[in-house]
C-alpha cells in the first residue's frame, strides 16, 4: 500500500497544554480548534457557514513537547503532521447504578473498545498570541484556504455507507492509511497503520458510493471535520441492566476530492 498521511493546520489553542510524565517520557497534549472553510460547494449547502472543528495534538517527541509547553490559551499555531489513531478501552458510568461499563461489552454494535483520533505533529510553532479569541478566529478566517488541509492515501477496509444529513446525501467510508516516520527519540523508522473515516457530500458522495468498495485504493484531498454522536449502552450490572445513551465526538476527514487509484468501479462512475 502507498504511504501518504499528511495534515497541515492553522489553529487556536483552546486550553493550556497538559504535560504528563509516564516514567519514561513526557507526553504533551493540547486541544486546538481550526475551521472548515467554504471551499467545498456541497458542504457549504449543508452547513451554510464556516464550521469550527476541535482536535487534540499529542506527542512525546522532546522537541515538539518543548515547543508545545510554551503555548497558551488563544495562541494561534501552525502544525504539520499526520492523523493518528490509537486503540483504547473506553468506558461509561451507568447513570442509574454507577456501574462502570466497558464499551466493547456494553455498547450496541461495538467492534472494539474504541479509539483515540488525534494529530501527531512533525513540525509545530506558535505564530502569535492574541488576548481575545475573536481576534484569533479572524486570523483563521482570513486564511481559510490554508487553515485546514488533509491528504491521505488508503485502502477501504469495509463497504461504504450512504445516508442523508440535513437533506443532503453523504457517503462515508473507512480507510487503512499507512505512514512511516522517524521520531527523534528513536533510531529506526517506525511504520504504523491508521484507520480514519472519510465523508463526502452531494454529487461527490454519489460518485464515491458507485466507485468504491472494500479494498479500493483512493487518494483523498480534504480537511479535518468533527462529528458528534450518541452510542447506546446497556448496563452490565445484572441487578440493573438499564439502557442509556452516551454522547461523544470524533475526528474525521471531509473529502473535497477523491482520486480512484486501484480496484475502483470506474464504469459505474461513467454511467452516472
């Protein structure tokens, strides 16, 4: 599989960074917000405006940690890196009895314990400090064409799914995207595979639904977007067993363009 996973972002620091030492290294995490601009016509029809998306930057590389520790709330920052996913064990507390329920056991249709989706920085720097978030947001809006860019090559790991949101068609599909990088704290080149979800809207969604299937290889040019969701849990306490919902947010890719590289149904696209 081709190796390509790249994001380039201008963002606003929402909260001061969190630095944690696990006994081996210091891990820096910081919440950042950027915007989804109006480049995509079909997406603009869905939202009607510029949308704000929040994400987490996370790294243990010493140079990046030292840069991030200088950041403060409302700072504008530039980050270049890649989308990373990490398997985690999500849990939820039952609102009725207080039992701690593991997602893999209690959540309907769960395939795993869950995952963390974040941006791993290769390069990062603070651009400017603003006393007011309105000034920081204005800085991003004036640069919306370059504030949020994502480009990935990957193979579909399951069949695409079609749906409707706010009266507009969408197609979503999940890809396996390989990446290679050499962290400053390691001597060897590391290889990882991440599994981001991709969303397309309008006419692009119809083309993607027709062309793509499991094992299709695609290049996606787009931007980060956030999505809120609710999952249904059933308490695993045998004396309770109540059903409840748990809200969450996730990070995905909004596809501006999809290039069909291998194992795609181009005849179906031509028919459309």
